[in-house]
C-alpha cells in the first residue's frame, strides 16, 4: 500500500504563530516570529516522536498530536471569551484566574485525556481523515501567509520617506548639554486629574516649577494614541504628508511605526556629536531601536509577541503556577524601576547624550502601590481603576522627582529635559473608543497631557501654556542650536477605528487658550 504523506500536525502548529504575526506584521519584526515558530515546530516533532513510541501508528500519532495542539492553542482564546477578565484593558500582563477559568482548564485537560484514549482505541481507517486534515492544514497556513506576504510587499514597494523632511542646519553651542526626552505614557494634565480623578496634582507641578521647569498647563497631545503622537513629536511634523504617501484608505500602520525608530531628532543630534541612548518599553515598536548607540531595557521577560502567543496556550497557567517564567506584572514593576535607576546614571557618561525613554506608566498595567511597592493582582482587584491609576501616578511622581534631582545634581552642564505624555488616559478606563461619538469632556480627558520643559540658560524660552509636542524639538533646536524652524500651529487630531490615516481636527473642542 502506498505510504501516505502526513503534514498537518506541523501545519497546525505553525498556524497560531502565523496568524498572530499576520495580525501584527506592521509592529513585529520577522525575527520575533521566527523563534517562536521554530520552538513550536521542534516541540511538535518531539511530541510526534513520543506519541509514535506508544501508538506505533503514524496516522494515529498525527491525529493525537494535532488534537493536543488545538486544545493547547485554543485555551486562552476560549478563556477570554467565556471567563472574561475583570481587568481586561487595564492589566495587560494579568492572566484570567477565576473559578470558571480553572474549570475550563480542567475540561481541557480532561478532553486531552479522553482524546488520547479514543485515538489509542480506535480501529477506524484514518486514511481519508488524514487527507482532509492535510488540506485543512494547508489552507490554515496559506491564509495568514498570503496576508503577511501582501503586507510585506506593500511595505517594500511603498516609497515612504521615514527619515523626515526637516531641512535645518544646526550650530552647536559651546558645550553640548545632555538631552532627555522622557515619555510618561498616559499621564493626564492637572485639569483631568482634578475633574475626572478627583486628585490634586499641584504638589508635583509645584515641584517641577521650583526646579525651573515650565509646565504647559493647557497642553494637549497632537494625536490620541502613542504611535501617532510620538511619530509626530519625534519627526517634528504632523502626519498629513505621511498619510498622502501611504494613502488615506490604508490600514497598515507600519509606516507610522517606522517613524518611531528613524526620525530627524536623533539624526540631527548624532550628526552634532551626541550619543543616542534608547530606553525601551515592553511595547514592540519602542522595545528597542536599531539606530541607537545603546539600547537599555529590562530583559526579565519574553518579547511581547512571544508573551502574547504563550498566553493563548494551556501552558501559560501551568507555567505561571510553577513559576517557570515569573510573574509578568512583577516584571513590569521591575522594568520601570530599573529604567529609572539606569536613567539616573546617564550624567556619568563622558559623551553628550540624547536619551529617548518611554515609560509605560501611569499607563496600565497598574503594578504600583502609591508608596512604590509592587501591587499584586489580588489586591489590585479590590481597587477601582481610577484608584489604581492615581496610585501609580503618585508612585511615578516620586520616581520622577528622584530622577530629576539626580540629573540636575550630577550633570556638569545643566541638561535639557522634556517630560511629556504622549496621550492621556482613556475615558471610563476603556481601551477602545468610538471617537466619532466622544463628547468634548471625553476628548479633553484623552488629549490632555503633562508637558513640562527644563530649558536652562536661556533668557526667553518662548514656551507658552498651549504648546504641543509637535513643537517641542522645533523650539529646542531654535533655542540651543540656532536653528530657524518655524513653530507649527498647535492642533489635535483623532482618527476613527480602521482609518489610521484619516485625521479629524478636534482642537476647537479642547478649549485651547
């Protein structure tokens, strides 16, 4: 009898990796998907070998391993649908550990055991089923592969300038000051904190003012999310030109992510003798920067892509229970503290430095108690989202104060510091929003940001209370490098879901003064 080709177990194994990569191809580099794919293939081959030693029938072996793979990779998705996470959108690193989730886990383990018994005992001829599953596996792999290929080809063929179009000649000052661009993600302005969170942030604002910072009290973000906002501030431009190049019908945010990594600010400063130091977050687009002279991040956790893949499997609760890969929320707490500590060491470097530091705080996951200690998820669930946000904001204030004191005390030349949020918190704590339906108050909550500048040694900084991030580096280059960059009108834009290049001006609704 002719030997039948059996390929579907490996195809079933590759499908979850390809599907996840297909959904995030603009954010994730191929290398981030390649390693998990290789690990999954190796594990599948080992499972096939072990099952063969017991069953001595390759068709049964392939069927059993494929059932195990489907159960393994479907577990997290089923849990998310059925045993909804009470902290969804606020705790990116928390796992659903509810009684219903544990019940689903037990059912999945039981299903695996029953499947193993039935496959072992079956006397069915599995030849036809094997042929069908081979076809199913091929289709499953082809669909995301086509999407990946199309997006990659579009990215290569599209002639998009991601290096910026700013043409300027810099004249270096006699001594080059260190420059710190510190992003405190989703740090709301004082009005939002008072009106929405019933919190008075004047102590921290007064501290900044006492230290010589100018706090732009009526500042709003230029865009309502991180990628658009940082792409705009780092390129010192609004994103209309990029939208024209990409096309307003495009949903591919790859060109925007590219502008987070390669932008005029670092190019201009490194050409003037600066060392570029990048402090990354867990978020893939800012996790590291290949153009930086030094990348600093906390390596206590798998990359975001691998973590997302792992969290979809039945292995995640097993590994978490056994402590095999640590506690992701604790890792985030450690990462933030580590980055603040390392950032305070920069003044000891001999070369002038440009530092980009992206802190996902007070952004969720809310992992800080007000005093800076770690907040376990069991304790977090007893607190409201607003209370957790404020506790983390207060802890962030304390870490920022210690950092600023250190930077100012240890720098031979007074540094330039821009302490800024890229966006405010989401209204009502939600992670998605129908922006076309947002009220003026909800827009102000989302767009109102902390925006503070330490520009030492200039008689007239030219700062004003409604300055927005798009003008931050334009003004800095004018003040310290005798550039002649025109300040742009301060405007704020949103886009609707699925239209990342169609921008709606909401400036008048934010009560600019």
